[in-house]
C-alpha cells in the first residue's frame, strides 16, 4: 500500500524505554477533493529515511497497516491501529537538487587566438 501527498510536518526522532525503541512521525496531506492529513510513523532504523525530506515536498510513502490488541487493567479489550512507513521517495526533486552543475565562466570566454582578418569568411 502507499500514500501520496505533500509533506505537512516531519517530527523529531523519539526514543522510548531502556531498549532504545525509536519512532519518527511524518504528516502527509493528500491532494484530492477532500484532502486528508495522514500521519505515518517510521520506526527503528527507518527513522533516518526522513532526513532528506522537507515540508512542502511531494512524496510517495510505502506503508503497512498495523493493528494490536490491549487489555486494560479493568479487563476491557482495546484495539489500536497504526500506519507504519518502510520506504519514502520524492515525486519531485528538492529545490536545486538535480540541477546540472554550472560550467566555469572560462567556458563562456571568447576564444582570443583568432586574428581580426579571420572574421572575413563569416556568413553574416
């Protein structure tokens, strides 16, 4: 499954417990008639995948839906869902990201070894 949209927010990496569990959240706004703000969490080593993305960027995120059951101290069973990302890719390059390098200014300098008389055979 996947979610596409524009990055609205990228959270900081959070660490929980003594085992060092890490989580980072991103919110993507879908671009449809009724836009949705979808929160996707990246966990453990996948949190670093968000380092190269910025707010406003168009992205596609591959996701898994996760569900868990929890019984509270009163014996009531509760169910929780989460959307977990495992890959993200840009749908548009970041500003200035994929531009070719600018050649040095020497590439635009006129060639100076021509003599003035050599210009006579020009067609204009």
